[in-house]
C-alpha cells in the first residue's frame, strides 16, 4: 500500500523516473548494485525532528552521513534529533528504510545535500526493494528542496 502511495505521488509530480524493484539487500553496496547505480547515488531519506510535530526530510548520498553541526546551522537551531521508528512511521507513513518524501503522510520541508546534484540518483519508493531512478536536479526542483552542504 505504501509503495502505491509513493508511486502515485511520483507520477503526479511530473518527474521522469524509472521504477527499479529488487530483492532483499544487506548493505549499501548491494543496494547500489541491485539498482544499477554507484553507492553515492543511492539517496537515503532521513526524517529529522526539529521540535514537537516539526520534522524535515534530509536527502543524503548513500556514502555519506548527516553532519549535525552543519544541519543545525542551516536550520538555525541548537537541537535536532532522529525520531524513533514508531514516530518516524507516524509522521511519514513509511517504515524506516522505505521513507520517501513522495506520498508521505505530511509534506515536510526537504533539505538535499549539495552532492546529489548533477547525476542520476536512486531514491526509495515506499516499500523494501522498490526505488525510483531520477535526475537529481529535477528531484530537487520538484521537492522544492533547500540544497546545502549538510553531510560528511
């Protein structure tokens, strides 16, 4: 059901995309190989809490992690946190590992690390083993994402 929501939202976005389905993977390298992209092009969608009932999506290249001081500075806050799995599910509609801005329960603001631009990327599509390959620049535009250096 969540896959359907994500794919319907992708379709409605007007983005050109290709759906890739693959079996279970246990590492970034396996996910990248299954999706036909390099590890940096596998985009992790992280949900980050700014305050009670205030979250953002952060799009992170697969080979990088959030740089918390950079993200806090960008968002003008001294405190950010990652919600637990149940809260992440409640505020996005997706289980961890399948979270995507497309079809999410709420349209939280999106922050995209600047390193995703200028390439094809693979972003989760709401279910395990389902992803969408898209042009990163078009993805950023459609999501009206703030692009910044927020990873290490």
